[in-house]
C-alpha cells in the first residue's frame, strides 16, 4: 500500500517555503539569544552558550516542524516508510552507532559536568527529530506524493538538506561549503536509514547521536579532540561502501506470478522454432 495515496498534497515550492521558515526560526532565535556572546557554531562550552545557541532554537523549530505535520495530517507517511531497501544497508546506522561510542569526547563532557551533558543530549535529540522530520519526513513525503521517482526523492531531499546548512556561510564563511557537501552525503545516509528501518525514528536517533559526538569534540575551547577524526573516517568508509554496492541497494525485482506461465510458454515456443 502506498502511504502517500490519498493524502493532502503539498507542492514542492510550498515545502521549500516551509523549510525557509524553519531555518529562519532556527537561525533567527539563535542569533537573538546569543547577541553579545562570542559563540562558535556547534561548539558550546557552557550551559549558558548551549541553551542559547542550540537548545531553545532547536526545540522551537521542532514544535514548528511537527505542527506542520499535524496540520497536513501526515503522521503516518512521515513516521512510516513503505519503500524498503536490502537488509545489508543496516550497516550504515550500525557504523554510525559504533563511531559514536568510539568517538565521543568523554573527558571533555566530564569537565563540563553532568548538567551540560544531559542538556546536550536533549538538544541533539531535538536536532535529530527536527531535521529528520523536516527533510526525511516532510521532504520525502512531499516529493513522493508529487510523483518523483525514488532516485529523485533521494537526490532533491539530500540537496535541500545540504543547502539548508549553507546558511552557516553567514557566520562561518567559505569553510561552511565543505559542511554543505558533507551534509548532502550525510543526508543520503539518513535517507537510506529511514528506508531500511521502515520509519523516521531510527534515522532521527542516528542523526542525534552523530551530532552529539561531533559537538562533543568541540566543547573544550582551544583544544582539538582526536576522536573527531573517527567521524570523518566513518563518513569516507560509508560513502565508499554505498558507492561500491550502489547496484545492490534497491530490493531485487520479484517476478509477477501472473506473468510466469506466459513467460514459460514463450520460452517453449522459442525453443520449438529454434
């Protein structure tokens, strides 16, 4: 059963407008609450910086995303996926989980205290469910319901996910371009995780722990954490794996039982006629 059949339609341009509003809320609140503070993107070093730059903006944007889902009545197609992929794709979220456990900056979090760590975990869960709800939820359903092929659904939602992070160019400068490219690829990881897990929850959690690990590497000012390179290495390995096995992602075609007798009859005729 196609989960997008019979649902309220949302034009692609309307989804883009919703995404822009989402970003305006996220960036605007962050800018407003951190006015007068010297903060670095995704690198909070205190509870004060964390709730101002990430927690509040993310939670407000999270409410906005699911308010849109509720208005559209899209709870089922957003949270459930009916387009499976082959089971080996589970290696992507599994590798993310292993990288998270190995790469988290435990010592840095320990220095900042339990309160900071708990607030960071809540904030990253908010990021995971907000961004996945927007791009792998609303975005995927919008493009599917508009009749796009699954390859184009993946392409456009990943590109828009990457472009959403281009807003960091304002504060971070040209180095944010690398982040945009990496985010496009990461979007494909989360898209496939949605399909292999048949829903939104697993990619949202995978997104949350991935970002938690990355942010944890920057919580101690003026100190480079070596574990951050594990996330870069994992990105390369996952991308290479998907590139090598790109023809083995979609499920194998299943023969149509009604067509099988006709095929056998045609084969017999071909043999009889040499």
